[in-house]
């Protein structure tokens, strides 16, 4: 990924809701699901759901209109 792509992804991540953005950033930093759950104050079972939703929203934000 070059600098322009990295900046573009960073801008998209900034558009996510705080809980989605935080979950993705914590996962990228290597934190465990249990630690992410604790930071977000959710049940550990909910971390996968938050991450899936965040990734789906990120993909939608990155799509360009035809």
C-alpha cells in the first residue's frame, strides 16, 4: 500500500462511528478480543460483530459511485 492509499484508508476510517473505528484500531494494534471488549465495554462475544460491521461499513464508504 502506497502513501496515497494509506491516507485514503485513514480518511475512510475517520468517517466510521467511534466504536467501529476504535475496534479496528485496537485490532490492528494487536489487542485480543477480550481486551477490545473491555475497552469498548461490551461482551467479548460482540467483538466479532462490531469488527464485521466496521469492515462492511468501511467497504461501503470506499466504493465510488458509478
